[in-house]
């Protein structure tokens, strides 16, 4: 119960974090949009106001020129009207920076100079935004010309508080819309996070079920995004785990059966010896020989199992260069003793071929195949054994003239403990692990095995090994 609560808390935390991430990103975006809107509107309004003031200044400059910078009724009315319309304080100064007219009537005949007025007297129309936020104002100056001569300047001091008032009204509307969008996206973001995390929740649930022993798990795959790829990867992993688990169970069952058989035989033989009181020496020796044979069989099974475990668990092979022909000749020599007991001839044809591989493993693989060919060959028959070169691989052929393998049995012969003919176990002494070892060795060397067989005609094994091992 505690685990479930903790897992739910973790998953809800993930959903919450995703939602918060969406909201945080959107909040930053909306804030940036609001700042951009504010700056854009301020720039646009200031540009419009500046253009209007330039027009006003041109009008006042014309009237001031006509009045020779002296106050006249027309000059006074023009100044007063434009000052109200533009919400600005207006100065008309002469080239000595003496105020000839002030829209507020406070600084007439006094000295007035600012950077904009100075540039205007020099003949340049100029403006400057001064102050900070709501205390900002525009200082704009335009020269008054008499022909080519500058005789004065018109200076506007225009607060832009009204611009901020208009922007704030718009900003409030934008903010209201932003809050609505934020609330909407928060809701959508939560559902999106639930949608995104649901497949992950399914994968987590499936993994937890697998941890509790329920291996057969599968999650639904939707779409083709990263989450879908995760689900597909999980399904593939689950299939492989189930396959490995089935193989493990089968291996344990088969190994138990194979080990039980010689142990049961030895148990019967020992019980027979005990009950006979060892009076018949000849019978006793026969029983002891049978026990020795079963011990050898049991030892062979254990050795092969250890060899398989070693091959499947090793991640690297110790490789060196060697002559494959010398290995094959050694195999012929070793198996030759078994072949003589069955009157089977091994006909080998090979030449010097250098390969890079693990010599002991390759010897073991070839030995197992040739030994099998001899064991399952008919008496007074032959086993053909040869090697040939190809572009990237060397091929080892082992062909017997035995009973052959049924076509439907061929794919199974490399399975552990599998035998085509179960009645021949004692006669051949096989444990059903030899070809499994061959398969693992060749697979470790990045090679492959082909089998061609016909019932009553014999079997041919073709082992392909690359010249150079690449681990």
C-alpha cells in the first residue's frame, strides 16, 4: 500500500512538473510579448507625436518669421492654440537664446538653452526623449530661417504621460487576455502531461508486474514518437525476456532429466551390488564397469554444461593467428581412434589457411562435428572432410554417409539436449550438447553453420568462419 501511494505521488509529481514547465514557458512568452507590445506601442505613439509636433513647429516658425519674432495677436493665438492641442510648453527663442515667447508666459526675455535648442540654432531640427517612464517628455526643436540665416528656434517640451495612459489601457486588455490564455493553457498542459505520462505509467506498471513474476506484459504503442519507440523497445525486451525465461526453464528441465538418467542407472546398479553381497566376482566387475561408464557419461554432461555456460558468459575471446589445416589434421588424428572401432574412414582434403580466431574453441567445434559424423555413420562407410577458401570466409565441410536427419528436425539439432534418435543415446554416448557447443563457438566467432541432410543418404555440415575475428 505504501509503495502504491509512493508511486502515485511520484507520477503525480511528474505530471505537476510537466504542467508547471508548460505554464512557466508560457508565462515567460506572455511576459516577453507584453514587453514587446509595450515598447512597440510606445515607439509608435512617440513617432506619431513627434511628427505632429514637427508640423506644429513649422506653423509657429512661419508665424514667428512673419512677426520678426515679436509677439502679435496672431502669434499669441497660434502659440496658445497649438500649446493646448499638443499638450506642450512652447518656447520661441532668438539666435542669442533669449526667450521671445513662452506659451505659459513665465520665461519671456530670459536666457534659455538646452542641447536641442543649441542644435536648432545651428540649423538642425532635432528631438530627444528625456526622463523615465511616466516622467518622460519629448524635447523637440526646429530652426526658424530667414533665407539661409537662422534667426531663432521653436522648442517644444511635451510630456508623454498621455501616451502611457493610452498604452496602459491597451496593456490591461492584453493582460486580461494573457491571464485567460494562461489559465486555458494550464488546463491544456495538464491534460497533455497526463497524455504524455500515461504510456510511461503503463511501462512502469508493466515493469513492476514483471518484477513480481508476471513476465507476460505488453504495452500499447501509439504514434511514432519517442514515447512510442520506448513502448516498442519495452515490448521487444519483454519478448526476449520471456524467450530467455522459457529457455532457462527448458534447460533446467532437460539438464535435470539428463543428470537424473545416469544417476538412476548407478543407483540401480549399486542396489543390485548390495543385494548380491558381491558373491559373483564376474557379475560384480560387470556392474562396476557399468557404474564407471555412467560416471563417465555424467562427467561428460557436466563438462559440456560448464563449457556452454563459459561460452555464453564470456564477452571476449583470446584470439591469435594459426593454420586451420593443422587443426583439422589434429582432429582427424584424435577422432581416428573412434573411427577405427566402427571401420569408418575419414577422408580429409585441405591446405594451409591462416585465420585469426580462438584455436582451442575452433578445434572443439570441428572435433564435435567430425566425431558426430563418425558416430552416426554406417559401419564400413566414409566421412568426407575438407576446407575451402572464399572471399571473406573459410568453409569447413564435414559430410557423412549415415542415416541422415529428417527435414523438420534439422532446425532443432543445435538445441540443448536435443537428439534426433532418442534410442541411440547409450550406443553413441551422446548428451545432446555437442552441437549446441559448436553453435555457440561459431556464433562467438561471427560465423554461421549450414546443414544439408537427406534421410538414408547422410548429412553435410558446412561451417563458415571469417578469416579475421572482429569482436
